[in-house]
């Protein structure tokens, strides 16, 4: 199994997990539902112990069922899910996720975004209009008491330094994790340093770049390191993230690629620093699902820009 990191809650998070966002919401009985279930079963067979889902992905039921059907002891697994954006009570949202997953407890519960959406209008509620993410966080903190044993750690996702600073002013519990997009083309170095200084573990989503056509996977340096270590481009970029202390949650529906993504090469210090410099020499290749050059408006609007360079 892969190494793990210790969170500020005392829990351990396996360094590689399976991202369970299928690129579209999963609906019960759909082909994607089946695909998700099969993916998670295959991942469990391949030795994955960490699964990352969200109420917004609508894959919680398929993920939970695959875990239960595997018969693998719950204590061996780490399951993350995320609070929906909709404006409803945090307790209700949490209990719904708990029920859908039906795996006894949730290892890590994340606030999916630093914003809330008004369920009746579908519009985002602009900061600092209530409920702010700081208010939502207070409700998440309460879960640790009211739902002891049902949630082991709480954290956030898509938080910039600016938003973390706001959150930490009133937070009693420092988030265990901040999950953002992260890979050599989008290293978020400042955010990484800030989170390390606060004891917040970072998890990278889309750690291969953005999707199957990610230019990162055909980058000359990445290709040469894959050849050098008799590995794959994906494993090289994942190993880089793990070496800097981040966990990664790549998604793959393909059994061969699933195995590649948990077999990480031991990159040398000098090769790691070459990868760390990649973002400087390849700015035109920066890719991000949400924030990328020329299209930062969404991130700016929500105030959760994670891209800093
Ligand atoms: P597939 O599921 O067909 O393997 P995300 O950014 O959500 O983590 O998605 C990762 C994307 O990269 C998916 O489209 C996935 O496609 C693809 N992928 C996953 N692992 C690998 C790999 N080892 N090599 C190449 N592509 C990969």
C-alpha cells in the first residue's frame, strides 16, 4: 500500500486516493453509476484505500456500495466526501452523505467551495452575505461533537490564502485539509507554503493536469523522467506531488492506469526540482479546469482563485 500523511486531527490520509468525479453527475441506474461502481471495485482490487467523492458528484451511493461489496474492513479505508453548495443545514447535508455512502463513518468531510448557493435560485450568495463560509465552518466544527465517530476530520476545498485567512480568524478547528487543483503546471507554491505553516495538509485534485488530454502528460521533461525511471508520465507527476507532502486523488476508470497511479517512482532530489521548475518554463501550457490564463473570471467572481502565478 502507499505511504500516508498524518493530519492535524491525528488521522492518517493515504497519499494516493481515487477521485470519484466522473466528469458528470452520476444518476442511479445510469451507465455512469455502473462505471463508478466498477471503477471503485477495480481500485479496491488494485490496492487503493482512499476514495474521494462529494455530494455534488452524486457518486456517493455507487462508491459506498462498491466499498461494502468488496468486504474489505472499513478501518483499512479512508473515505472523503464534500458538503454540497446548496443552502441547507450542514447537519442535514452531512447526514444525507452519511446515508448515501452507508459505510459507517466519513473519514474526512470537506466544504466543497468557499461559497454557498441559494438552493431556491441556484445563484451564489456573495460574500459577506450570510451564510458565509465562516458560518458554515462553525456548523462543520459542531459535527465533530454532535456526530462523534461519524466524522473523523473536517477540512475545506478550493480555498485561497485570502479565504483561509478569513476562515482562520473565527475557526476553532484548523481545517485538516485544503483540497485544490495541483500539479507541476499549477503548483500553487504560495498556498502550499501557507498551508504548511498552518498545519493544513494539501490534497491535489486533477493531479495529472486537466483531464486525459493534459499536455503535462506529454511534456518533454515528464516523458524523459518516465523513461528514466521505467515508469509512466502520470506516475512521475503524482510522485512529485507526494514528495512535496501532498496527497493526490487521480481518477481512472481503466484498470491498467489505476495500477500505474499507485506505483510511484522514487524520484531523485534533482529530478524533483526539475519538475518544480516546470511551471516557469511552460506557462503557455498551464491548464486548469476552473482557473486558467484568460479565463480567470469564474475564480475571481467567487473569490477562490487558487492560481497565483
Ligand atoms: P481514464 O479514466 O480513462 O483513465 P481527473 O483530472 O478527474 O483526475 O481525471 C484524470 C483523467 O486522466 C481521466 O480522464 C483519466 O482517464 C486520465 N488518466 C488517469 N490516469 C491516467 C494515466 N495513468 N495516464 C493517462 N491518463 C490517465
